[in-house]
């Protein structure tokens, strides 16, 4: 099952990130059409060393085509356009599975 995974680096203002992420971005991201499961975490830790990831988001899709269609949809475009508004620590976007 293809999974869209987004990893957010540590922002310059963690409190502002959390507010914007939960109040604005999560509603946009959870509106991705075709997603069968969506989850996110704001408390990401590591077992060794400093955590390079501050937050993560995952959305599962039945097919790669449905994932690609979701990203191309108006909802997907809105979510992507919002990222620069809060992700000052950088972002890594992965597609896991096929």
C-alpha cells in the first residue's frame, strides 16, 4: 500500500509550528482525496542522538495512482502550498511502497 510520508525538521519556532500545523495544515492534509488512513505525530524522538525530525505525517492510499491524483488535486495543491508557511526546519517528502 503506497504511503505518503512527510518528515519535518526542527522549526525555528516550535510553538508556532504546532499551532499552524494543527489549526491550518492538518485540516488541509486530512482532506486528501482517496486516503484510506491518515496520521501525524508532533512528538518525534530518537533512541540515539538528536532527533533530526520534529514532526511526521503519513497518508496511505490504495494505489500509487490514487496517491498521485491526491497530490495533484485542489486539496493536495492547497496542502503543498501551505508548507512554506510553517516548515522553517525543512521538509522531506517520501513515497513508500508501490
